[in-house]
C-alpha cells in the first residue's frame, strides 16, 4: 500500500467491545484513537514514545487558563459533543477563525435531513409552478400594474384547486377547456370552490 507522508496504514480486527473500550480510552488521550495506536506500535517496536508525525497531524500546542466554572462548562460541552475538551476547543477556534463549522455526527445527520426536506419542498414548488405554467400559461401573463398580478395569481390558484377537486378523470387542461366550452360544467366546478 502506498504511504502518505512517509507513513503506512496498519489495521487489525478486534472484538467490538474491545474496540469500543479502546476508543473510549483513546478519546481521553491527546490525539484520539489513531494517535494512541501509533504510540502503542512505536512503544512496542522501539520501547520509547515517538514524536508527532509531520504533515496534517502535526500541530502547535496552546495552553489556556480557565476558571473552574469555565472549565466545568467546557467539559460539559465537550461531553455533549462526544469529544475531548481539546478537540472541542479546536473545533470552536476553526469554526470562528476560518468560518468553517465543525459538525458532530448528530448535527451532520440533522443537516442531511434538513437538506432532504428542502429538496422535497423544492420538488413540490417546481411541480406547482409547472402546472401553473404549462396548463395556465402563467409565464406568458404580462400583467404588471397595481394588484393585477397578485389577483390573477389568486384566480389561477383557485381555478387549479377547483379543477383538482372535480372528480372526473380528465386532465387538468381538458377540464379547463371543457369548463370554457360548457357553462353547466363551469357552474358545477365553481360550486366546488
């Protein structure tokens, strides 16, 4: 396997309970599971802890003094996000300085659900606009003065709703044409409003 920054990927299968316990332990260590595994492999081979690797994993250490209440609030916020306090502080700093938010898995899932809902709403709006444009030729309307555009839009929506409530199986365009040709049918449709 090709290396990255002079490194190579090692992996192993372990029981789920052991993996969960290790992730919990590693979360409390600086750097998380990858850094903890890297340190364990280095200690097993060389007998001493390695220095931080070069590249994206390397960083600068910053020390911050907090009052007890601030520290408790930071620990509570980090636990709520399921990350270490240092990871939470880094995420906040990156989000603030780079204007790039750091989302946790629950927030990402909520954003995905929201995006799916927006797509569904957009599809409904497009379907309604298509009906108004293709069946009622709404885009061809050139009414511009006063309340005229709004009033005509309301009338078009009322006509479309009435035609949809009319129980026959004809197309909407066919129903509109039939209402234009047959006054009895038009009266029947208008009674549905």
